[in-house]
C-alpha cells in the first residue's frame, strides 16, 4: 500500500483570511501549536501562507505593530501545495524543490484540506528520505548563481 498525502497530513488545519490581523494569526499559531497558517480566499483555496518567521522578519523586526497589519501584508504569495492523492515521495520532492518546511494539502477543487510539516513526513518516510529533505530544505541558496 502506498502512503498518500491525505494519509499523514494534519487535517482541518488552522487557516485565516487575507484581512485577519497578524496578532490573531500569531494567537492561532500558539493555540494550534503550529508555525504556518495558510491564507485562504473566499472559496477556501490557499492564496498565501504566513509563517512565524514572516511575522517576525517582515513586521516585528521592522518596528511595525502586528495588530495593525493584516495577513496579506506579510504572507508568502507563491503557495506551494500538494494534492491529497500525492504519494509521499512526491510530497518530499515538492518540499525539497521549493525548500519549504510545510506544505498545504488541497483537494481536487484546490481547496485546503490539510497541511504537512517535516514532522508529519518523519512519521512515514524512510530515514534516508527524511535526512535528504532536511538537508535540501535547509540548504543555503543565497550565494548560488
């Protein structure tokens, strides 16, 4: 039996809308013990993600008040997602290629149905696959040409 994304994702993840204030997004991260919140449009399709790092680096570090800014001001807009029927190997390769630690899972209509983190991958991947994922996601690309 092949393990699919929907088999090891965290279902029904905490999500927000573009207008949700960043302090509310941060409170959701604490409440749900997560580091990324998908930002959904009115049809529940991911249009961005906000990470704890996004809030710190793009708002707090610049001296801005998170209560005064909505998620859309600091979200990463190029959303990388995987289909619920994607095999674990495809999930890993997607995360490696895009160097992301978490990835939303979408259904056939593109609606967010879950999220997969490196910890979720650890529960189903072979040790070698997991080691490669951690190395690739953490690889420094700033000096690459």
